[in-house]
């Protein structure tokens, strides 16, 4: 059984793609690193996917889906961060009401950093295939007020990334992915 965390590496026009979507890749990697460094071993596999080809129609995600869809019942949740890594506010979530209630309960663990909201609908080109087939999905929600200042521009460089805000995003990703991966049962479908 798999809990998938992800971001994509495909800056395709100008800039370095550090925020879009290197930040999502960084926090996904950091989530697994933190869990390992803490010596935690969840019941399910945590899988990191660094997608490619998202800007070219999601061809990397489609190929991954085609290669793994026969095991779709083993995918517990698919998580994608693709809206930058600014100050997080919560998660977008796609799934049934019982699964949503569980995710809302998990998000209460993030009260100390004031990131507890669960919004309707997860977004993400790279996880859409899975969600259409009923796998619960989550996407990081954060402060988008500066996102389009840098999106697909020469300004999308590492200097855009705020280490403190990225750490908060990584904390959200780590807590949610670990708790779901360590629950007795998979999220309801």
C-alpha cells in the first residue's frame, strides 16, 4: 500500500523553476527525509515521485499512471504540491465524506503552526488520473498572493524560496503523509 507525495521538475520556458515547481519537489523530498531521520517506519510505503512533462500535457504523470494503474487499489492517497511553497494554509482534498473527516482530524495536529484548513478539491495535473479513478487526493494550499509574480518568469529562482515558509510546507506534507501511511486502515473510498 502506497502514500504518494510529489512535485514536478519541468520548468519549460524561462527562469529556473525553483518555485514552480521545484518547491513542491523539495518539500516532498524533505517529508521523506524527516520521517527517515526521526526513525519512523509507517505501516505503508511512502513513495516520492518527481514528475516530468507536466507543462507538456502531463505526459510523465500519464505514463506513471499507465504503468501502475493495475495496482490502483493499493494507492491510499496521492499528494501533489504545485502552487509554490509560500506560507501554507491547509490542504485541498478530493475524497468521500468519511475520508475528508479523517483528513480534517489529521490537520488538527498542525494547530501549533496554524495550518488546519481543508478545502474542497485537490488540484494537480499529475494526480488527476488517480483521483478520477477514486483514489483520495491532496494538494498543498498556500498564500498565492505572490505566486504569479514569479510563475513562468525569469524571476522564478531560488531567491524566491523562503526557508521558513518552505519548512512549514514540509511540516504539513510530513505530518499528513506519515499519519495516513501509519493508520490501521487505508482512507475510505
